[in-house]
C-alpha cells in the first residue's frame, strides 16, 4: 500500500523548497512524485503551431523524491509520518503516526 497518493496534500521537508505545501499531481514511479508548485524548473519550449503551443521559457514542475516530502496533517497543522493499520473487517487504511487518526483521502 502506498503511503503517499495522488491528491494528497504534502509538505516538503528538505531541499531548496523546504516548507512549501502542495498537492500530489501524479506518481512518476515508486520513488518519485509530481507536486504542484514544488521543484520548478525553467524549460525552453519550441513553438509548435500545429499543436497550438507557443514558444518561450516555461516553468515546469519536476519530480521530487518521496523521502523529501511528508503528508500534511490538518489537525496539527504540521507534516506527519504515515502508517498502515488493519481494521477488523480486513481493510488496510492509512493513519497519522502522531495522533492515530485516519488519513481522509
């Protein structure tokens, strides 16, 4: 079970964007995710009139390693670690380590 999923709100805990919050847009692979507004790079784009793409310098979100982000806990207003817990009916759910509450996503 993945501890960080698409649509989760996360906080960057290390690196040049430390402290920034954003939403996970996609999982690139097992170790990298794309977070909205984090790890931005300037890319030079050629114009393509057939696709309607205008040329120039564009800001693009680049993948970030999952070890550099943590899930945002809205109850404590801080970054928090995530654990996996089995319920009585056999389902596995994600819980915050600090207070044991379920991650609602």
